[in-house]
C-alpha cells in the first residue's frame, strides 16, 4: 500500500515540500522516489527536518555542565 509523504502539498500545481526549510519543489525523480511512495521516510529533506526538530526539543547543555 503506497502512502504519500505527509509533508508534500496536495495541490498538483504546487508540490511544495513542507519538510523543507526553503519550501523547495522536489524534482520528478525525487517525487517518484520519496514523496509519492512509502519510502518517504528515506528522504534526506524529511530526515533533516526530523533531526532539526529533535535537536530543538532537547535542552541545550552549557559548557559548565561538563566541568567537574
């Protein structure tokens, strides 16, 4: 069962990647490989978004936290 990426805009004239910081439009090859299939979890743009969200959710450590 194929499922599209949840971050791709559904209007056919747009196809803007919602996971992208710059609202990029994926190429036909990228769309076929990642956006329009269940393999969207392998998309480098989606992975970058997940990493950004995870790093912003973690509390930032200061250098004094490593001093003994």
